[in-house]
C-alpha cells in the first residue's frame, strides 16, 4: 500500500497498518494468508478519506490440483505481493485557514453580534 501523502493513516479490515521502515519506498506492508475481499481505508487530516474494497484473487498456482505441487513439493517459498496506490484529494471545504482558526473567527463574530443587541 502506497498512500499519497505518505504520512496518511492506512487501515485494512479495521486494523491500522504501519510503515515498513526496512523498505526503501516506506510502503505499508500487510502479510496475509487468505485471499478474499479486504476493506481498505486511508485517512489524513485536511484530505477526503478514501475507502475501497480490494479483491485479492488467488494466483494460478493456488488452484487445485496445481496448488498441491506448489504447496507440498516446491522447495522455495513464493511470495504473492500486491500493490495498491491511493492518492488522497485535499478537502475543498477547507480554505487557507485551519479548522480551529475558522471556528475561533466564527465564535468571535457570534460574540460581537450578540453584544450589539439590546
């Protein structure tokens, strides 16, 4: 999993996936043993959250009877790696001001409006 921006939080099936510091590209790595459908959520403050269902289909060597050869007689371990790239879009409702600054400005405007009333 390679999110853009890199410091975004990545969740697979509700569990956070941390960065693999040993990898050069600092991608998120989730080791899995079973194929199927996974729910992937990527979040970061100031960006629109991205949610996607990812289907992990087994490769050709995992179908019967070929899987018997590769699981029992094959001397090496085969690693099935999948890469998912996710680019988060900045939120359009946020202007140059941060949310806290905007809220403080609204509170001050509300206070001044109420002070003017008799």
